[in-house]
C-alpha cells in the first residue's frame, strides 16, 4: 500500500447494495424464527415470571434460544441480573 492509496477517496456502497444487504439479514432472521418451536415465546415469558419472584428484571434481560445439532437440541437461557 503506497501513500497515494491512502489519499484516494473510498467509494461508498450504493444504496441498492446497502438495501440488499439489509434485506438479506431480515430474511435470514425470519427464516430462523420459522424453525423455532411455537412454545418458545411462551416458555420465555414463564421463565421471566419465575425470575421476577426473586429479582426485578425487564423482559429484554432474558433471552431464550434453541439450537439444533445433529443428534440433540440445546436450550440456551441468558439472564442479565441487576448488580446488587
């Protein structure tokens, strides 16, 4: 890389390319939602209710994910607890 390479203007991606990339992210996110079981959002709400019996938390402080591997499924639960 020479000094002249640093002075050249970097081209911004076109708005069409940015829109295409964003659309691909949205489509991938929606496809992932379709593979999740229907009970997962209800399970997340029940987990939040149980945690709230002991600690005050917001809905966005709990995330539940289901990962399917070849021969097993893994339920991942992440809870952000407030500092005491």
